[in-house]
């Protein structure tokens, strides 16, 4: 039985490169008498800020809690909510999942519930818990929600 030919990545990896192309370019440079400095240096850079907006699913106006419903909780959503929590610590965002026992990815054993617990978010499955609905408002929560609602960017234009 004939062996399968090696892939470009396998060939490169044998010589400390990520691909066969990198391996060939390094060999070419060496053959021409040039020193090879493969991935020896780092270039620092800042990813540009990208202003974004978050539209809460269900702000509970009577107590300041924001309920976010999620069937799928993908990486972009998780990153977004960590940024929002950091930049707006007084917003009380809680999640209602279709199933909080769902893993965040096929490669991870972390569930939506575990992610919430790790990052300090309250969560529930399928319905908003009555305790959340009955929870008394706090001054910080109400102020944060009030700023969100009364921001000039959120003012509705009547037609």
C-alpha cells in the first residue's frame, strides 16, 4: 500500500516552519547566502477601536434588570457581553438560555452556565425566573438603565 504524500504543513513542520512554502523560502534564502530569521521578532500594534451598539432584548423597566435571551451563545456574543460588562458595570444583564447546559463549542467542555458563573452573569433556562421579575430595583441599576433609555442616541423621532 502506497503512503500518502506529506502535506505542505507536515513538510514545513519537520524543519520548524508552519508550511512547506515557508520551508522552501527559507531554503532559498540560505542557498543565496542570506541569514534566515524566521519568526524571531514581534511587531506591536493596536487594533483600532470599533464603536459598536448593543440592543438589549428585554429591559425590565420596573427594576432595571436587562434580560438577554439566547438559543446560541457564540464567541462574538460572549466577547461583546464581557466588553459591555467592563464598560457599563452598573448594567445588570442576565441571560435566559434555551439550554444553559449547551457547550460553548464542540472543542470545549465549558457550558453556557459555566461561562456565566465564571464571568459573574446570572442565568436561567427557558423562562425569566419570577424572582427576577419580583426583585426590587437598586439605585445603580435604575440609573444605568435610565442613562441607556434617555441617551440622545436612543431618542425616538416622531413622524
